[in-house]
C-alpha cells in the first residue's frame, strides 16, 4: 500500500519539527526514526493519567483544579534555568491535558458556557505561542530563503 511505503520512508515519523538541524534537541531517535520528544512524552502520559483518573472516578472540580494547577506549573518552563527539564515538563503537560479532558467530559451543564471557551482559549494561545517560537527560529536562520525545502531536510547544511 502506498501509505505504508510512505510511512516506512518518512524520516520524521511522529515528529513535526523542521529537519534542518536547528531542532535536533526536539527529537528522540528510536530504531533510526526521529520521534518528537514532546509528543512522545506528552501523549502517552496523557493517556495513562486519563485512564487512572477515569478509573478513580475523578469529578469535574478536582480535574479542573488539577488541570489549571499543572498548566500553571508548566509555565515555569519559560525560565531559562529550567530548560534542561523539558521531559519532566512534558510529563506535567500530559497530566494537565488528561485532567482538562476529564474536566471537559464531566463539566456540569450550567458551567459549560464558561469552561469550554476558557479551555479552548488556553489551548489556542498555547499552540500559537509554540508555533510562533518555531517560526521565529526559522526566520532568524540564514537559510530561511530556501524554506520550505530546508525544513524537509532537502537543503541541509549541518545546522
């Protein structure tokens, strides 16, 4: 099948960062495949925490407070001194994601008009800021004129 062949030859399977070399610290390499360190730690953590919270019967209030608290702790990753701790912060982000999912699922009907837009606004802001940081790195690169070829690795120059 064509899709299977493409997945086998795709060097960036489960990663969504440019391959130019400027984002090497965003990858884990497993069996020759580059895996996004963030996705590889955030989503399995979220799945595990989601299952545990579901099994424990976590309700809205506890889940929402936990989600907001964990997300607030997550904001500390912006401090330069804490940059080496990306994997623990990704685990915290995964737990926050699971907590917010449980909160959304168990949200009382009378609170949905407040909680859902709040969750959506936080998510959109987070994704926007992360994307902006990646694009800023690309724009500051001397090879930016070759974009998007440089992002796919076709114009690699070892950086």
